[in-house]
C-alpha cells in the first residue's frame, strides 16, 4: 500500500507541475499576443518605464556605488599580490559589465519593481478593477499587463547599464582617488580590455533575458494572486523567491552558453 | 421570443464541481424596465451577473441579449456584447491610480476615437448627472464609499449601455447615499431608456424603484412578480424574506446534529 501511495503522490505532483507549466506557457503566449497593442499605444509603455525605472534609480545607483567600492578594494587586494594593480580598472569593468551589473540589477529589480508590480496587479484584482475592465470589454492583459511587460524589458538593460557605470565610478574613487593607482592606466586598461560585443553585448543580452523573466514572474504572480490580503502578500513573496532563483539559474545557463561560444 | 424581452436567461444551471449554485433558472428582463433579483447572501445572485457578463459559462441552458447568445468561448462576440452592457460593481471598482475624471473617461478613451474636447464634455455631463462634477479632479481615495459608487455609476453609463447591471448598489450606504443611489438608478433608467438589473437583498429600496422582481433561494427562482404581487404573496419563503424573519423555510441554524448530542446530555 505504501508503494502505491508513493506512486500516487509522485503522479499527483508530476501532474501539478505539468499543469503549472502549461498555465505559465499559456499565460506567456497570451501576453505575447497582447504586445502589439501595447506597442501601438506606446505612451502607456512610457508611463511604465517611468514608474518602474525612475523609482528604481536610487536603489540601483546606491547599490552600484557600493559594489564598485568593494570591487575596487577586493580587486586591488588580489591584483597587488601579482603586481598587476594597474589592471584594477579592467577587473572592475569586466566584473560589472559581464556579471555583476546584470545579475545584481535583476535581483534588486525583483525586490523593488517586481514586488511593486505584483502587489499593484494583485490589489487591482482584489478591488475588482481587473473584472471591471473585463466587463468594459477592455482586456486587462492588453491594457494593464502588456505595457508593464514591455516597460520592464526596456528598463532592465538601462538600469544594468546605470549600475555598471556607477560601479565603475565607485571603483575609480577607491582605486584612483583613495589608493592612488594611476588614473591613465585605470582607464586605458579598461578601454583596451573591454570589448563591445563580447563583454558589453553579453551583459545586455543577460539583462534583456532577466528583464523578460522577472517582469513575467511579477505580472503572473499578481494576476493569479488570490484576491485577499494574504493572497497578495503570498504572491509578492513568491515573486521575490521565484525571480531570484530564475535569475541565478538563467545567469549560469547564459554564462555557460556565452563561454562555449568563446 | 417577444422583442420586448431584452435579456433572456433560459433554464440555466451552473455550479463549481459538485456544488450547484443555480439550478435550472429562467428569468426574463423587459426592455427599458428596472428588474430586481433578490435573495439571501450566497443564493447565486452575483453568479447570475457573472453569467450574463460572460465571465463564466453555464453548464446547461442559454443566455441571450437582444437575441444574441452570450458565449464566453467566442471572445470577439462576447466583447462586442459587453460594449452594450454596463456593470456597477458592489464597491465601485474605480481605478485607484486615476482621477475621477479619468475614471469616467476610461471607457470613452478605450472604445472611441472622440476628440479630447468631446470626451471632456461627456465626462462632465456624466459626473454632473451623479452630482459629482465638482469632484472631477479628486482621486478615489479622497471620496466616500457612496460617492465612489456614484462615480462608478457615471463610468458605467459613459458609453450609454443598453443593459445596466447593479451588484448590491445599496450595500453599506448611509440613508442619504442610499436614497440618492436608488433615485439615480430609476432616473437614469428612465432618461436613457436602458434596461436595468439590480441584484440586491434590500427589499425596501428595490421595491421602491423596480418594475418587476425575482426572488432566488438555494439556486432556484422561488417567486417573481411586481413589487405589489410579491408583497401580497402567501408563499412562506417570500413572506419570510420580505418581512426579514430570522426563521422560516430558510433555516436560522446551519444543518447540525441535535444540540443535546453536542453537549452530551440526554434528549
């Protein structure tokens, strides 16, 4: 009997996972179908770029600066052991542009903008605003979700670029202004060692993918949230957890793919 | 079917899994009339509105609006029909990030290509009709519940729908707001020639303004008629509901074993 129970549970869990995957896929397909209408009314997207992007700037700039400081210190500690302290600019830039910029920005985005999106959509659902839209023959996926989705995808690479730029400046403050590395070598090594397509391009591709993943998770969780205070709270938590795991997993997959093409 | 019947619910059955919510109900709504659907909480009134709006699909039976079937599986046709329907939600469901003006303008902006000046005029006209022209620039969180419902009503009638559905329009309103809301429903119906459908358990207010009423209990239509006919009814269930008696055909106690058994004392 125990074996039978085990098999039954296994089957039930497998079915649940399959059903969830199918639901996500259907939702994603419907969102994709709604994109042209969002692009036609681009002013709605612009409003979301402002709401998602502008309000995330403070946390992105502050975190970018802090990460730049730490990279400057840790990088100098490691490089000076090998007499290569003047390569600090290159190390800071490559670390930020290829890896830390997109990943940390995405994690911060999930915590700042993702939760806000989930809570907003979830509360709209709880307040029957989405149902009211439906009854007005206005598709909430087209009117509410699609502009936020496009806005999120556009915003993420911009925020990552901002993060990296501020981080490099933080590295410069620590390396050049505080430690005393030669400013010319700091910048020239960076200029010679950072490649636009291989390094910056990879970072942009990662940011784009993270933008799609994080915004989709946030919107899906909000739209499918139970229309109660507890339901919205749980959905918000799920957004952070799922987005963070997705970012780290996708980062590994993308990095592996990018390395294989080297 | 007579052409005077604008909305026809024909032998509709609906439920979730094993739980039957509406069982073989038939209701007809005369064009241009105000009809009330009354019944206790959880009797299936709001489900009826969801069925008419095409949010859910009946398991059996059919619903037609002006002769056209409401089919949730045919999205384009459904959205076409929904443009002829306005629905006032119980708590207004105003968009909290928009001003009252923008809320009323929302359906106009979504469904028409009217110039901004004309949209402004229509919105001001609708807000004036519900007495809130002066509050146009306020946000929903700056007004009372009764005012929110009036703004929602202005938004509902923005596109001059042919069918207006009201979900519990009197719930939670103070006496003044309640009288205002009831008066507005009747006046708007008469002025626009729309067909109105009120879902409520407020017998007094409904009977004041409706032309016809259905009483639903346990997912079935137990009585229907004009307010006077229902008031004079000898049906125990109708009398209990209209007089607000705690016990009767609709039991006060939820089904339970004998109370002596629960307390462990001999019967």
